[in-house]
C-alpha cells in the first residue's frame, strides 16, 4: 500500500517547547546495521555514472567547498536540471541555486550549508540521499532560505537544521529515514529563535509532506551524536 502523506499538522513525534524548539523527528525502533565507518570517505558504490563531483573525497568531512567556486559555479541561470551530483565534505551555498530533477549523493558526514540571504531550492523529484552511511543534513545558520518541493531528503542526521530568521518552505516532499526531519535548537538566552515557515506569505507553505520511514536507517557516520535509535 502506498504510504499516506502526512500533513504538517500531524502529531508525528512533534515537539514544540517554550523556547520555540521545533522538531519533526523520525526515530525508528529498528536496529542499525553493525558496520565500522570508513577511515576515508570515498565510496565507489555511490559514484554518479556521469555528473558532478563537489569537494574532495579524500579530505575531511569538514572540508569546505563554495558552490560558486565548484563545478556548479557556472551553471546557466544557477539551475541544475536532470543531473547527478556527488557531494564530499561541506558544500556551502553562497549564491541562489536550484536543483531540479537531480540526484544528490551525500558522502558520509557530508553536509550542505546555506549562507545568510541566500536561497536554495530543491524541486521536481530531486532526491538527496546517503550511501551506506548517514550524512549530516542541510544547515541554515541564520537568515537563509530553503524551499523543497516534490522531492525527497533521506538518510540525514538532521535533514534540516534552522537558526535565526531562516525561512523554510516544504511542499509535497518526503523526509525518509532521517534521525530528525526539521530541527530548531533552543537558543542561548536571552536570544529567541525566530524561524519563518513561509516564503510567499501563504498559510500553505508547509503542506502535504511525509515524515517517516519508507526504508531503514543507514549506518551512522563516524562520531555521529546523538546516535540513531536514541531520543532527540
């Protein structure tokens, strides 16, 4: 049976606390695979047959690559269509960019970070996923914008982690086998997190999404904490 999409209002492991922590959690009871994370991150089973490689697979997962200085820096209209991308380390989105009908394969412990006042759009059946091991997720450190439409984000530690005045729009998308779907950590007093879950002023800017498990967790990346299988 095809899984029913879960509206945003569905109480699926939803935690809303006084300090405006907002978490959509997708913690599963199943046991993790007993694997030892690799010493280096190159995964030959997960390479695009043809496409783009961002970052250095031999470097540390914390190694930073700016999108504007990568192979994607000269894409027409800053929109990549119907392509495959391998991401190693941290990809920093430093200019507005769109992935449309793309497959984005995230290396173990890799991540995507969106700079302030920059918008990342993922749409048209794009899929972000790990391979054998989990990846960190998409980080919005402050005043960043993220729009995900009709796409899938899978296998992340924190699929979306948002801070200070970030703007998020999620529609008709699937968040599968992530430790946490959307996470807003508690602020350091006396600051208050102010996260806007809309881009266009519509009350329907988060709707028709699925948060849950269509597949099992991948194995955790080296040093991952909290460990999947525990509470957030």
